[in-house]
């Protein structure tokens, strides 16, 4: 009887906070669960990959971490355009215009693919100055590993661009299971190949580079086969990839370009932070890399909610139901903060088994512990308003404001304050992370003020 009462109470809460005219809690759960599984696999497999490359030494971990700061910077540019596609697809889906949904999907895939190919080729041509910028003061073995990993990563950009565009479009129409399957194909294959190339063949960073290319292009092929052969509802033809209507591209870029600019400046700031972390030495780079990977595990449910809310709010705005959009954003904020409390309660007692997966030098274990603990406490009140809230505002079409606010706070607070705390005041990696948490607070306050007003939902995207 008691269990029945608990079940009824939970159902009442879901009906109250996650159901409306645009969508009910059952639809949200069916959308959220595949995204949650996807995020768990991505971050969990990233944990395993980092642990595997750790077997090749601290220099290999440091090189991969340093180049991944550039990879995140570049990949997020075309993922931002894919997010523009997600928003446009979701709003057309909410409005019930199926023919425009198909055109939005094909336009998104084409634009993201072209952009990812162009970025990859450009960075390959400029890889030497890029390495000098990122690794100029690093040890010679770190630079050598970084060179191999950068070129290999750039070759794979087209593959991951196609996958991200298709996954984003599928989330926009509510088919998050498709994006889950594509992500599983890509990431499981990546891990399996890493086991072969790193653990068995002892190929180190080169093996990791080969694995990432095979995995991303295999997933891209599966994504295209799904679009043109398996999904009968979209009625897509291959030739549509070469026929991008300008009016549709403008809608996608209206959301995607400000977000892409935000990602460039935002991750550019993170890269600059990475540069002065490099100056702290190889152990500092490893501390930052391992701490970041563990922090990502804490954020798995919250990250899934951040992706889910784009579809939810996008479809609400397609119906022009502002009340539902506002209600669901508030509910997602509270749920994300609760998930961070839950993950902290589960994972902090498991810190030492987690960190042992990376085989870190004994000297940096305490540093990693304090960075992870401070970040886990700070993200409970700050992460949701800094990441969930702008995702909701962006899904409503308010991309320009969210992007400008994120860029300014990143450079004025995280980069500048991080340098002061980490380098000038000699607080090291912990100071850099405290500055990052402070920037979350400033940015979140700005977004909360925007959300309380009316301007965020006054954009007419479709």
C-alpha cells in the first residue's frame, strides 16, 4: 500500500510539472531516456578511453587532453549549426508541417557536413602553428603525440559532423532512440578499437587516432542509410542533400551562427585557459584532464536534460504555447539540480575507485579530489541556470542574446579570473576551476533575468 501511494504521488508530480497542452510527461520520458542512455555511454566510454590512453603514460594523456581542447572548440562550431537544425525541425514538428520537417532535416545535414569538412581541411593545413600555440612550452614527447592526434582528429570531422547533424534532426522530431543507436554504434566501436589498438597492439596515440576515424565514418554511413533507406516518414531523397533552399538555411543559421560564434569564443577561452595550464606542467595538465572527465560523469543526467529541453521547448514554440514553454523550463531547472545532488551522493564515496582507473601519479590524487569536490558542490545551484536555461531560451529562438551573454562572461570572468587565481595567486588548477564556477554564477543570473521577461519568446522563427 505504501509503495502504491508513492507511485501515485510521483505520477501526480509528473502530471503537475511535466505535462501540458503541447506535451505530457510520458512523451518527455520517452524522449529523455534514450538521450540519458546516450550521454551515459558517451561519458562512460570517454572515461574508459582516457583510462586506456593513460596506460601509454602521462605524456600521452597530456597530449590528448591538450588537443581535445581544440577538438571541442572546432567540433562545437558545427554542432552549434546542428543545434540550429534541431530547433527548426522541432518547431516545424510542433506546428504539424511534415513537408517542412523533411526539408529542414536535409538542409541541416548538408550545411553541417560542408562546414565540418571545411574546418577539418583548414586545421590540417594550419596544424603546425596550432601545435605551437597549444603545446609551445610542453615537453617534446607531448608535442609529438599531439601532432599525430591533431591531424587524425581533423580527418574524422566530416564523419562526426554527419552523425551530429542526423542525431540533432532526429531529436528535433522526437526520435531520440535513433540518435541513441547511432551514438552507441560510434562510441562502442571506438572503445572496442581502442582496446585492440592501444591495449593489445600498444599503438598508443596513433592507435587512438585510427580508432576514432573508423568509428566516426562507420556511424556516419549508418546515419545516411537510416535517413534514405529506413525512415519512411521523412520521404528524403539523396539528391536533396545538394538542394539546400536559402530560406531554410537562413532559419537554421539564425539559431546556429550565434551559437557557433558563442562556442568559438567560449571554447576559445577554454583553450586559452588550457595554454596557461600547460605552463603549470605535465602533472597540472593531467590533473585538469582527469578532473574534467570525472566531472562529466556527475553531469550525465543534467546534460541529457539540457539536450531534451531543446526539443520540448522547440515543439512548444512551434505551437506558440508560451505557458507550456515557461512551465517546462522551470521544471527542468529543478530536476537538473536534483540530479546533480543525487550524482554527488552516489559518486563522491566512489572517488578513489574512479580515479584509480586513470593510474595517476600519487602526487596529484589529492589535487584531483579537491577539484572534483569543489566543482560538485558548486554545480548544484549553478549548473542548471548556466546550461539548462540557455538551452531553453535558444530553443525559443533567443539565440543571439544567450550567445552574447555566454561569450562576455567567459572572457571577462572565467579566463581573466582564472588567470588571476591560478597563476597570479598561485592557486593552480583549483583556482582555474573556482573561476569557472564563478562564471557559471554570473552567467546564470543574467539568464534568469532574461527568462523572467518577455523578449526571449518574441522571436518568430517559422
